[in-house]
C-alpha cells in the first residue's frame, strides 16, 4: 500500500459520539475528508444536526442523530440509524464525556447519584455503544473502536473524571482482548491540555493548575483538537492494523508510562 492508501477510509461508516462538541466535530470532519460516511451522535439533538448539516453542505455524507449513551435502547437506535443510512458500521469513536459539569465533591464524599451520572456517561456509555455496534462490525468482517481517554486518567488528583477515564483505559484493554479475534481493534486516545472552549471551561487559561501542569510537560504544552487527528486516523485506518489494546497519549510528554 502507498501512504495515501494506508490512511484511506473510502467506503467506511463511522459513528462519532459527542459529535456536537469541539473534538467530535473535528473528528467527524477528518473522517469525512478521508472518505468515511459519518454519523454524528450527541445528547444535544439540534446542535448535532447542525454539525452534520455543515458537513453535508461541504459535500460529505453525514447525518446527525440524538443519543443518550447511558441508555441501551438509545445506543441501539443510534447503531440502527447508521445501518439504515449507510448500510453498516466500521468505526466507532466513543468521544462523548462529562468533562465540564463535574460534581463539586471529592471521592470520599461523592453522592452516589453524582458518581452514577459521571460514570454513566464516561464509562458505561462507551460499553453500551460498543455493544450496539459489534453485530454490524462482525458482519462486515471487523472494525475499529477508539475510546476517548485523558491524561487526567493517569495522574493523582484527577477526581471522579480521572477515575472514569482510568476505568475506560481498563475497558479498552479488555474489549481489545475479547473483540480482537473478531477483527475489531479497540484502542484509545489520551489527550493532554486541549485549546478549545470546552478545554478552557474545564481548566481556564489563567488557572494556576494549568500553569503548574504546563511546567511539568517537557514538550508541546497544549494543542487544538486538530492535533489529535493524526492519531485518530492511524487507529481507524489500515495503517493501524497491528495496533490493538493501546491507550496512546497525545500530550507533549505529560504522561510517560514505562
């Protein structure tokens, strides 16, 4: 294969959850530009339809659907929409997450309903979405699943958000082991500090914590969502055929796992 062929996704069908958000929109456009037909899914129905409409206006094949990733019937309906629109599913990007509206509690005094709310979206959601797409991926001979992690999942003081992402790291490895024999590779991307509206809402530009983190990052301190595209396309394309069960950090060296 030529380099262009290695990253070509022509004819593939991808679902991107959290499709109305900063990273979701960037992911969806990158997948479209490399040949995929894309389903953008989000709990915010109107914004995700607008995001899909923008791609359609540029000549890409895309639809927007509403999904509540914490409800099995909703994730199953999302998968059915992809099959109905484009004939099947080859790629799932589990990008939906609660990152900004986090409960103002420590783990030692976390109300159970707040724990369930965050874990429901950040951990249970990727599992339910995966379960929803596996039948179609299997019927098509395999597929790719990419989970959205975070550098915060590999450091102390990450709170409920960090715990949810570390749990998803474990889920990624276990699903890779289970689904690999079916031709389905499961990996994850763990971004560092993101320059976006949602990133700054989570950790403001003038936050002392952001400044402290930047001091310990040996390479590039932060980047826009577009800096994640290379890793995304690697994991979704033929170029990543031999990559399975990995959580890849894209963070300038913030997290180094030996």
